[in-house]
C-alpha cells in the first residue's frame, strides 16, 4: 500500500511524510519460491488424487490418518463445545451477514425489455452450482470467514458449499470456526489445510464433485494456489496481507486512530496501516499514541513489526489532497474520521469497504457484526475491483427472444457487417432468415 511516484510528483508541496515504512518493497509481492512450490503440489495432486492430498496433509499439517470429513453431527454440535457468549456472538454475526447479503440479493433484479418491436432481451441471475470455501485457522482463527463465504453463498442460492479448514494441534477443526460454518449453512466440512485443501476442492477429490468457485482468505501459499487454479475454477479475489487506512482531521481522537491502525496491523507483520491527515498535530499525536499502545499490547510483536515496516503517516495540505492521496492508495479498509465525513463519502471512490465516523471501526466488519463482507481487494486492487458479495456467486445470464417481424432490421445489418469482415457463415445465418421472412 504505497503512493504512486507520478502522483507524488503531481502533488509536490501539498503533502509531507511524517512516518514512512521501514520496508520499501510491497508486502504482497509474489515470491517465486512460493509459486514454484505451489505449482509442484498442484501438479502432484492432480495426478495423484486423494492419496497425494493426504500425503501433503501428513507432511504439512500432521494429519494422523483419521477421516478428513467431519460427520454432520460433529459439525452441528460444535457450538455445544463453546462458551455461551462466544456461541451467541457467532450466531449474531452469521445472522447479520446473511441479512446484508439478502438485502443485496433483493436489489439484483431479473429483467427483460423490448429494444425494438420483436426484439426482446433480458437478464436473469443464476447461482453457481458448487462453491469451495477455505476457512483459515492459523495464527488467528478467522471465525467470521465462514459468514462471508459459506453464508453469503447460501443466500445467493448456491446448492452445494463445501468447506476446508486446517487441523488444530489436537487434529480436529477449530470449534468456533466450525460452528460459524454450521450456522452459515455449510453442506460438508473437511479438515484439510493449505494448497492441498484448495486442490482437493478444485479437482473434486472431496465433496460431491469439482467446485465451480473457490473463496476464502489464507496465507501466501493459499493465495498462490488460488491464482494458479483460476481458470480451472473461478475465485473470489487475490488478497494479500490485510490493510487499513484512515483519513482524519483535527477533530479526530488520536487514541481511537492509533487503536484502529493497530487493530489491522495485528493481522500479521506484513499488514500495512496508513494515516492521511490534514492536521500536523494529529499526525504527531498518533505516532506517539501508537508507540504508547504498543507498550502494553499483547500482540505487539506482530502489530509493532507491521507498524514499523509498513506503517505510514502523511500530512495533506487540504481535504482534496487527502482524498487524492487516499484514492491512490486504494486501501482494503478505509476509515473516515473528520468534521465532514459526508464530503469524503461523496468524493472517495477507491476502497474495499468504508467506515464512516468515530463509532465505525473495521473490527465490526472483520467479526461479522456490521453485516458487510470482509473479503476485500488489497494491494491497490480496489482501483478496479470490489470485494466479495452475494453478486459474485451469481451469474448474470443474458437472453434474447427475437420475433419474425424484427428480422429485416437485424439480418440486414448483420449481413453487411459479416460481409465486410469476410465471415461468410455469419452472413448466411442472417440471409437465410431474410429469405424465409420474405
């Protein structure tokens, strides 16, 4: 998450760095060694099938030979093994995420229209047939991931959603992740992690056949596997380390700004966190406050490294400059904490998801309580792509129904264009119909 040099040249004199990242290379840079390792694994699994999957599961995750699929009762009863407050929070997050996805689905409307007499065209939304969801459970189990992947797919009407989640030290699944999948409506769950899990779902080695789409976050190996499997299957997006950015002015509370920056830096030592502010005083205060909060933060080894290596604070001369800088960053998560939040909401156009005002924080979406999807583009991807939503699981299929009376208008133009291109067969499909119309 870095500014483009050309933009910085254009804005010269209108901004100033207050804190710059210690590392200049992009944190989501693709590692050739990872790409080569994933390529070898996918080839091996495609040829070797489930035996190869289980061999990698034993080598990489300590698989002990037990069945990798969890039976329906184990999945359904996973909530019984959780504290009551955690179980209630998971149920609330699942409900909120499904409710927002349902509202999105209601606004995706089938339609038909008559463009000219006898030419009726339209579109209808049809869900993909099978989805494979990867549910991370590594350094931090991402409990809400199932809401965003499994639950939203089910709201879209996907008939079959299978999930894979990596084994814990005891050999089974993380119960909170498993219960989140259960309340989200998952059909089948397999205790498999990493590249072998994605390959197993893509090649139909688990579940009821090859999936049509792979979704869900993961480490660099998971992201690379999705990249290489794209084309064999669809994917949600290629996401790198989690990102947060904040636009703030002199009205913002530096304690909240610092806390929210560290809240995403905590995801991993490569997670960028950026502040763009029109107040020099706030910029200095936030830098000092981050250092103060890190002193007692239990995850300071992770968040502190991320802030040191990938954290930045930039002063902007005015709100227009701040917005221009932020649109250039195109962050995954963007918080706006200013005296005129609505102006920024109207002006900004490049972000994964926007959090408006001091009572909005990224963690509310991260944990599923805001209802919006937290699977979002990173590394500048928000300049051209949106995050995962119910629409991603739906195919907008077009159709046309053409009556006899529309033939002269259509066929004549198609014949002219086809003849100019030298495409005789195309021309014939039109001229044959013209002859029959007469």
